[in-house]
C-alpha cells in the first residue's frame, strides 16, 4: 500500500477517535453519558443558628435623675449606694423654701395632668383611625401632644393592611408607654403635695438604688438606678447590620448557673460615647479601636444575684433556620444573594439542578432552608450534564470499636471455620 495513503488513513482515524473522545468526555459535552461522582452527601434536616458571641454587662433597665435646688435641701436621708423604695424620702426640705417648692410641684402637677389628657386623646384617635381604616386604603395619621419639656409625636404611615395595622399598633404602644411614664410622675408629685407643709420631703420616683449625688450649678442631681436589670453590649459597624430587634440572646455568668434568655430590645444608630457603661465594658473586652454601637437586651428573668456592671457572656442568635440542611459552600451553583442551585440525584439515578434558598453560611458550609428534603443526595459542583446518569463510589461503613468488642473470639472462630 502507498506509504502516503497509509499515513492519510492513520490521520483520519486518529482525528475521528480524538473528536469523538472530546465530544463524549469533554466537560462541555452534551452527549448523554454516565458520570462518576466521587464527592456526594446525603443531607439530613436539623436546626442551625448563626451566633454572635459578645462580652456584655449588667445595667439598670431605667435610670432616673431627680433635680432640686441646693438651697431647698435641709438634709439628705440617703447616701450613694442606698436602696430606696418608690415614695420614700430622699431628703428633707428647708421650712423657708417649702412654699416655693410646693408651688413648683403644683406647676408640674398641672403640666402632667394636661399631658395625660392629651395622651388619652392621642390613643383614642389612633384606635378610632385603625378601626375605620380599610384594608386597601392608604393614608396618614399624626397626633402630637405634651408640655414644653416633654412632647409625644406619633406618625403613622399606612400602605397596606398588614403594614397599616402594624404601624397603628406601634404608635398606640408608644403613646401608652409614654402615658404610663407620665402617670407615674404624676403619682409621685401627688404624693409630695399630700405631705404636711411643715415637714416636706423629696420623694423617690422609683424603687431602686441611689447611684450618685452630685452638686452642680447650684443644684443637686440625685441619680437613681431602677431595680429591674437589663444587659448591654457594644458591636462594631460590621456586626451592627446583623443585629435586629427581637433576636434571641442567651446570657451566661460564671456566678450563676444556667442560661438567662433575653431578646434584643434596641440598637443605637449613633456611636457610643465614653459613658460609664462603655468604660466598664472595655475592662472585659479587648482594646476598642473603632466606633462601637450600643445594643440593649431585655431579659426574660431578673438577675438579682448580679450587681450592676457585672460581666456576662452574651450569645446573639443573628440567624436561625429549622428543618434545614447544610452542604459545602463551594457546591453551590449560580449563587446570588440568598438563592442558588445544586446538583442533586433523582430517584431514578439521574442528575438534576435544584433551586435552593440559602439564608446564611456557617464557616465553610451553606445552610439551605428550602429546596432540599431529608435524605436528598447532593453532588459536588463539578460540571455535569442535566439528566445524565450517575454512579457513586460504594459507601464504606467501618465497624465501631464497641461492635467489635461485642463479638467474642468464639464467634470469630465459628464464622471462620463454618462450611
């Protein structure tokens, strides 16, 4: 045979074989074939949580400052650190200043009564507006009331039924909270006016502890801590975005058994100043070299055994998913924010691309809340052809040491010699 003809035939055959190999075995091949997948996982539903661990400190839920002129005080009944009950004496007043002080309390009483009336009107108007609002209507409701010192401003924006009811409820709750505060102040003023004019005393507006007594610019400032306690911590700006009101917080103390649960009640949008609580917090946290924001936690139970500024370890649950599964993050396909796809194995042994929801990641794993069910086989992210068949390596299930010890040597001899 002609040498050149032989060479030409060899080139054609080699080209044909190579082209077919590329068409069949290339990653971009669309020809149906069976894929061998060495990495896969059978997922199981579980509960997963993304947590932020922080140092935290115990603080009073409420702080109240009572102010009075230095000339009006005859003598202090309490000292810094003393416990006080609502309505008990903080200081006795001078007889010659009693009348002026009574006039001041009467003025405060009138102001509180006016604000009380206005708040009742605000709440009534908001409740009426909510009951009249149609589920498809849109509108604005605004009510303002208060004295020169304290102003209540409730602004409700209504868009749809759910948003409308939620905003009305929030406005009503804010007004009722303000009303309760005003009524508490009014109650104390009434108690102070009910005293004998010849034996007037400055009364405590809350039950709690005397924090400090300061003299400044001709006035005394008596700072009181309420008995009810909360927890505060400070977060960086990168952590601030993950914090939302209502998130579960688990608090631990070396001086108290068990966990004290709570929830995030507020977070500030302004960086924390060098307050006494931030100063106390810095004693437990590493050096702070960037702005931090205060996060306050409302507790489900009280911490009577812990003093103010006591150290806690708080774990904030920033994300939570029940009946979810986890896979390796690099097995996700076409990920965009919280949606992606994964290769799964169908019941008839073929490859499918399945859309999934990814609420968050935990280290090198993605948590999937929707798309996969218990027992689904997930394949790695190597390029595969949809609908192609797949075969997997045989799973190896090694015996445990306990199962080995449970079989005696006599059983081994029996099995080895059995015919």
